C-alpha cells in the first residue's frame, strides 16, 4: 500500500514539551478551538498555544468548571459544547460562524474514560464513539466555512496507540451486542485516525489538512486514571508509592510532553505540504504492522496499515454521515 507514514526528522524527540515545540513560534492573530481544552493534555495544549499568542476557544460541557481551570491564561475563552448533544454542537458552531472569525486550527481532543457497562447517548449511540468521533465529525463539518476562511487550516484529531487494536464494527458500531469497553475505546481511536485521513483527502485542495495524533500515555488524566491504582501499577505507569513513571521513550509522558505532538501537528511548518497522517513523538509515525503485545515495558503506538487505509476512511465517513442523519 502506498502511504505517507514516513518520519521526516522534526528535530524534536519523545521528551520534548509543547513549549519546546512552540519556542520561537508566533501565533498572534490565529484563532484556535480546543475541545476539552481545560483538563489534562487539553489544558496543556491550551496553555502552550495561548502563550505563543493564539486566541483559544475551549469547548466544554461545563463552561463554569472549565473557566475555573483556565483562570489566568490570557487570550482564552470558553464555549458550551456537549459532544453527545447534536443541538449543543450546532449552537456552538452557529456562534462561531456568526462571529465571522476564521478558524486556523481545530483540535478535537475531548474524550471520556471507557465505561465498564454499555452507555449510550440520547440517540442510542455508544458513548465513546459518540464523543470521540461522531461529535467531532459533526463539529468539524459545522465549522468548515470558518476553516476555509482561514486560507490554510489544520484539524488535529487526538487518537491513541489503541488504533492498532481497533476494528470498526461496520454492522454494529454501537455495540447492540458484545459490548467490551476496551474494544469500544479502540474502535473510537481508530475512527479518529480514519477521520483525519479522509478529511485530508476531501479538503486538502481547499487548504484544510487533517492530522491524527498519539500524545503518549499521561497518568493523571481522567482518561488514564480510570484504570485505578492497581491497574496503573500493573501497566508500569505508577510506582509503588503511586507516583507516575515518566519514560517518554517508552511512551510514558507528562502532560506537557503529551501536548507536544498536538501542537506540533497544529503549527509545524514541516507539515505544510503533507496531511492525512498519524503522528507520535513529534514526527510522522513509521508504519508498523508487526504484532506487538502491550507490556509494562512496551506501549506499541506506531501507525498500523488498517488505521490509514483510504477505503476504510471513506467508508467510515459515509457511515458517520448516515448515523448523524438518523
């Protein structure tokens, strides 16, 4: 399969922070939206982009709570956004379009921990697929006019190394049977990558590029803390005292390190002429289809062929359109 998953030698390694990546970068006059940009990796992404001069709007289900977390950060505002509520998404996009601001970067970052039992939104959609993929799909399409107006925009979709294990349940994406929380999580993260691939194919000619990002594993985020102390210890993510084990070369990162690849995707001039790729450790990931187990010493996260397959990407786009029409 012809593909674009070839590292480009960015000069930044796995241990780089978001501030390292943005050193010397001037984002004054740029308008950026970060969903879930008030907690964990999203908060560090917001801080770094605003510090570099961007005006950042954080989409949050609870604006008051988000505003408290963001207090003191200049050039940041909060907008109400519930990614499992299509009316909330439409209201958010309408407010943005009415402001007539171009949108230079959209960071689709919000996600939620995998529920142990099947959880659905008001439409009956499995909640991880609904939040991580379908909500962001609707949001991105609703903001296309603003992305076009930027005359050079990027959509950054935060995924995970779980894309390697993910499979799209084409005939039952919402788990009417056989629910497994890890399978649902992996499906949603795979959908993130396929969405970025197809978005880039459809809109690169209009100056809108798509990127999927693996930020690394960051202990302390709501997403990863859901495993509980025993689970985190078994995975080699915390020590016996409960402190995070930081080993960026093995994918175990601080929030600042986790945000680095997101802001790299959002701003790096090295990506000016390439999109539709999956990034990790501040570079384009190499392609790796070798079966690699997840162990405390190794967290496989390279791009897998099925995650960047163009036919699957087109098929998921069409499936997403049908689901949102129902």
